[in-house]
C-alpha cells in the first residue's frame, strides 16, 4: 500500500468519523433520557434533562475546545482545498490570494470565520435542540483532566497538520505524498482526541 | 423549235389573263388561292409564286425593277384625309425631381380609313431649361404603321424608352417636351393639338427640381499625430437622391491655408469616398512636423457645395531609429513569476542630433496578451544606448506559460517598423513564492493560529458556555462576574489575561 492509498483510506476514515460523531452524540443523549425516565418512572422532557444534566467544564477548556473545532475545519480546508490534487477547485486558482503575501493567513482566517459563524448560528437554536450546539457538546459528558488535556492537545496537532499542508502548498505543483499523509495523520489523530468522549460514552458507559 | 413554241404559248396565256382583269390573291388560313374572273379555277401554291418572284428578282433584276415600277401605286391623297392627332400622355405630377422615374407616352388617333392611312414617324423633342431650341430625344423616329391602330377606337400609344428621368440634366427648371410627326407629306407637332383631357398634353411642360447631395461622416482615419507615411485615409459618405452620381473633390491645404493638392472621385449616393494619402502621395518626408487641413467640394453636376475646413493630419517629426538586440535576463534562472526580469534593447538615432523617443515594453502570455509593462522616454543620439526595463511583468496566472516580449517605439526604425519583438522563455510552474520556513509563511501561519485561538477565547468569554450550563441556573455566575470585575484592572494586559481567567 503506497502513500496515495493510505491517504485515500485515511480520508474515508476521516469522513466516517465526521459523519458519525453527530448521530452518536444524539444517541448518547437519547439513551440517558430514556434511562432516567425508566428510573424515575415518569416522562422527562428534553429541556428538563438538558437543564439538570449539563456539567460545567470551565471557560478555558471550552474556549480551547471551540478553537479545536474551528482549527479542525481549517486543517481540513488546508489539506483538501489548498492544492487541486484531491478536488478540482483550490486556493491555487484564486490569483488574488495566491499572489498576496498574506494569502495563506487570509485563506485560513476566512475558513475559520465561516465555521465560527456556523457554530454560532447553531448556538442560537432553541433549548430543545441543545444537542446540536457544538459549543455545549462536551458539557453533556464527564471529562477527566486527562481527557480534557487530550482534547486541548488536538489544537497543536491540528497546527502541525496545517503546517504540513502549508508545506504541500508551497511546493505546488510539485507534490509530497509523505507530507500529505503526515498532515492527514495529524488531522486524524486530532479528531480522534476530540471525539473520544462521545464514542467512549456510546461504547462503554453503563447507566 | 419546240422551245420557241412553248414560250410563245406561255406568252399568249399571260396576255389573255392580263387582258381579262386583275389578279386577286385572297389569303386564307389554309394557304393562297388564285382565281381568274373568267370562270374555271387553278390553285397554285402561294409559296411557289413567292419563289417564282424571288427567282425573278435574282435572275432578272432589270425586269424585276421594271415590274416594281409597273406595280408602284402613287400615295393616295384625297381632300378627305384627316391629319392624325398626336398627343403626349403622361400620368405623373408635372413637378418632378431630377432623378424621378418617368414614363412618357405618345398617343395617336388616326380616324382615316385604313386604305388612306399613312405611316407616321414620331420624334420626341425636349427643350431644356434656358435653352432656345429643342433637341431630339429618341435617336431614330418611331414608326407607326397603318395597321397598328386599335379597331374602332383607331388609336395607339407608344412609350418613349429613351427618357426615363432627367438625371443627366445640367440645370434644373422647366423642361418642355413635344412630338414631331411626319407622314411623308405633312410635318406637324403635338403642340398643334390642344386638349383639356387630363394627362394628355400637346406640349408637356415639366418643372424639374434637384435635391443636392450632402457629404456626411467626414473623417480622417489614421494615427494622430501621424508620420508622413502612415496609412492616412480621408473618408466621407455621399448622401442624396438615390441613383445620383456625386463628384467629390478633396482639397488638401498646407499650413498657410494654400491648396496643396486636390483629387476627385465619383461615387454613387450612399457610397463612401476614400482618399488614401499614400495612394495619391499627398505627403512626403519633407512634410514631417507640419500641420495640414482639408475640405471637400462636391456636387451632382448641378449644385456644387463646399464643406468647412477640417484639421489634419498633424505630421510629426520622424527621426530614423536604429534598433537592435532585444534581450531579457531574469533575476533568477528558474523564471519564477514573482521575480524581476530585466529587459533591454539597443537604440540609436541614424541622423545627427538628439530626439526624445518613447519606448514601451509589452509582454505576451496566454493569460495576459500583450500586457503593457512600462513606458520610458529616452533621448537618443548617434551613439547607441541600451534602454533597460527592470520589471515584474508576470503574475501567478502566467505560471507554466511561455512568453514573448516586444519594445514599441514612438518612431519607426530602420526596417520601417515601430516595434521589435523577441521570444522569452517558459515561466516556472511554481505558484507560491515562499518556502515554508520563509518569515512571511511563518507570519501567515502564526497570525492565523493566534487569531483563531484568541477569537475562540473571546467568543467563549461572550457565550460563557464553560459555566453557564450548570451555574447559570443557580445564580452563581452573577456573583462571580462581580468578583472578577473587582479583580480586573483596566489595562490591555489585564483584559488579555482576563480572557484566560476562569469565569
């Protein structure tokens, strides 16, 4: 299996994780609500559950987790949209950006702003749709210090992924499959850190 | 002897026929019959008779002439013969434009019986404006035969084919038309007949007017200022009545307003006149630096009009350039798009003296066809000098494309061109000008990461999701806010540190 094949496999895994993390999170919340209802022998509304069930995780952690989610999408954009090797459109086809000395920063910040706006948009949803709010995703889970550290650690890992992707951009139209793979690997490790509490809850939690 | 007897018998037979009366040759649809009044009948074929007469004409010309004389019938003239009435028949308006199409007819009534009718010879005559005499219109008289009249009505018409308009008229005004008629014995004119019937005229008097042509879209095409040998073209469009021929004369005036030369062209109305300076040799090398003017005269043969005077051309001085050796040296042999390229060309004046010459550098790629890069004005002399351009002529879209470059001059060179062109090279396909360790790249990535992290902190400080979920309901957050506000200073450092402080 060469670098290109590994990259393809890694991309599929990344897409799988991204597509499944949301449903798993919703599944976790539904299961908790169902168990509480069974224990209390009464109907538990979503609003009541969300009000009592959330856990304060601290501002710094939440800020860094928020940064990690934004960085995740920036890293994905850097990996797949910086050069037209995977998709037919890319940053390299925007002459005004490419020829701008601050083009890379503008590209990354633009992606970050779009993602931040989307996350903040979701944050405006009514309380009964709280499970869709990315800003409060971790507040439904009990996170140990080590788990928090691991999530925060995603930020430097994502920085590394961005760095490798940027390198791929600087050498374009030459290619460096190894560096592309490294970028994907760091990206995958980061997202693994970020979604571990959710999958862990789904797989291991016993109420 | 037998022959003599036969001829004698024929002569006796003919004399008997002549003595008995006229020969009547009734023509029927089936052929011809010859009958004598003395009873009995023979029916020789008329064709045989014609052939016989023709053979007489050929073989016995003298006898034949005598026979003709013998058979000639004097023109019949009696006191009952009436002079046929001849009129001009015209349906149109009597006020016409010079180029209007006309249809003029002759109308003849001949009430004489056909036996006494004579052949008429009609000639149209025209009296032009200002002229005392009439001129013949149709080159040869039109013959009206005795049998060309309609039965009962006894009239006939004939359209004059030789006068369809007055386009060739040299002046406008009243044109009088009449018909001269002759029948061999009498001559008379249509003017002799008067009538009040509409559209019938003895003399037809037409008031002919003229629409003078105009000259539109007058322009002088070509560069301005121009060189004496530049392709200058005087252009104008002749407007007016359709079908007119307009004579257009171009007058070129020198700096003092004196006429230097004039040339003429004839064009149809609607067409364009083009006077090419090079074709007529209006200007020579000695005219360099002079300013000229021009005007037109134009007319249709009747009206002649002058235009106002127009400026142009302004000819500029034309020093002869010597241009050679275009060259290009890139800042780096990799031919990256972001690099500087040094272009140069050797240039000198072929004549003594110094002149200011403008040199413009152009580069041509598929993305930017003949992009103007830079223009310089240099003073040139007999001594060759190199004009340099140190430029960034390309952008990122030019990557991986070959380029050509050229220098364009404000004057012509030794080859008669005003530019010199050369091939460049292929631009490197590399897009991003910075290596990953380049300070600009480091700054880019660092700035991006700082903005994202600090932005996240700011948003969290605003949303307070880290405490709100649990503490908001119990009212703890309000108390904490008060405490934190008390601890925080007003400085920027305090504000930044407060972002990282737990609420």
